[in-house]
C-alpha cells in the first residue's frame, strides 16, 4: 500500500532570496511604489522585448486600466472567450461596455478563432483572448480575424484611430515566459496583462503587469504616464516624486483609481524573476514526467509544447476521455481521500449566476461545456518532488480503476 502523503495544489515557491529581498525593502524605509517597483517594470519589459511595462496590483487591474486607457466604455462591445475565469469578462462590465462571449474551439481550451470575425460588429472595440495553462493562443488567427473586419471599426478617440481595427488585449495571466512563434508573451498582442498572484509561476503575492507593442505615432512615455495617472487617483506626481525637497505640490487631473504595486510586492517579484529560468525548467520536467506516466491512461492532457509555441507550464489540464461531470467529480473526491488537491479550469462563464443574469446560456457554448465536463487539473508546482509525482499518478490510476 502506498504511503499517504499530502500534495497541495499550488503553494508559492518562496526561498531565502525572496525573504531577504523583502527584508531589504522593509529596512529601506520605502515600502510602497518606489525604486524596486520601477526596477521590476524595467526587467519585465526587457524580458518581454517591449519598450515599457507597468506594474499594478493585479492582472485584473492591468486589463481594466487598459480598457480605460483605450477609452472603451458604455455603448462599446468587447469580445472574450466563454472558457475562462471571470476576470476576463468582469473588467468589460467594470468600464460599462457589453460582454460578448465566443465559444471555445472544438476540443480546444482556447477561443474558437473561426467564430471571432462573426462576433465583431460596428460596436466592437477590443478582444480579450485568453492564454490557458501557460499555452498562448494562436495570435496570427486572432489578428487575421480582426483585420478581416477592420472596415467595421468605428474609433472614438485618437488612440483607437492609431490601431484602425479591433484592439487585441491578451489575458496572459497564465503565460509569463511562454512563447508563440519565437516571440515572448508580452510582445505578441497589442497589450498584454500578466498575473503575479500567489498561485502563479512568478508571484508577488498579489500583483500584475501590463506590456504593449510600440504603436505608430503614439509616445510610449505618454502611455506610461496615463497608466500612472489611472493607477494612483489621477495624481500628477507619485509618492516617490513628492519626497524630493520642496516637491510636495501636485494636481489631481481626474478622479481615477487606486491599483498600484508596492515595493514589498516588487521585491518578491525581483527575487522570483532571478530564479525564473530554473522555475520554468522544473515545470517542464514535471510536465514531461506526467506525460510519460499518463501514456497508457484514457486521458488527454493539454499540449504544452509544439512547433509553434512553448508553454511556461503553468497548469496541467487533463481531460478524462469519454467521461462526464459526475465521473470527474468522483475522481476529484478520490484524489482528495489520498490528500491530493486537484482543481477544475474552468467552469465556463455562462454556468455562473453573474453571467446567467447577463443573459448568457450554456447551451450556446457547447464546445466550452464539452471541455469543462471531464477536465481535471493536477498539481503542478516547483515544490513537487519526483516521488510526489509518482504518488499523484498511482493515486489517479487507482481512482480511475475503482470508478470503472
């Protein structure tokens, strides 16, 4: 009989490097947005091959502030996928725009690329494709769809005019460090929002970052300035600038929002970022071990590596072939009996009360439901040992055999 052990789903990987970096920040006397936040922005921008990056307190804030930067609001429509977490769609409602959901592709965790063009109307201003589990979307197909309907695009300000088509804002909460056709997540979409939440590959406890591609005729410094205003109450100077002798004076240019990152959060990120290559390597090793051990199971894991993309290995999504919700839920219970935490990514948005109340019906998104009904997410994190992985696999095989 296999010895019982406890396998958490996604604990943060915190080493002495992170602890010491946070202690250094606490001792520095500067704990809110300051030099470490700015350094973290610079490092992520360089990593993503972009001119600038903006650190905020969540990926949700990064997406919402981007929609606000673009001037998207009431009367506008924004497209996203039905197979995602609420944040991808809730930010659309936050700015007063209409959520337009597109089904996932057949046997795919990503948006149905063939359905995007049909969802674009004269009111569509942006699309939020969702990278899943560390695997980036096929952005060539996303851009092909928005370019095919550029004649319908109706810009309402100069920034939207600079694009001349529906703007692509990637929900890349899962994909920091992933690549698509040799390009880094962060330099592929028009704008890209990353998450550094506690369960993510690279964490700042809570936190996020937004990057963007250079836009012809638009000054990156001006975009950066607008994000700063949006994230700190529309205040013309941040706290760091106000500490300079005699520099207390400031203006509030608009009644904006509060979603900045702190230096405490950034110090965690800086230490994690130093370790990120080894974190990605270990995640790839775990995925390869899972793939090998699951070879004779009646399951289909998400494909993390392909000729066109390399995942950052955020989640291990697994479909139980030819099974339904009831069976999947029993497997989760069996795994819990072995003290193994598993999860489901995702319950499609139309299954939730908030989106039912907006008028969405699950029967309109059959592909998303088909992906959800037999999906189970196995633990994937850098605190897993090889023995832990074996234990997960033995336990899963026992669960599947017992439930046959």
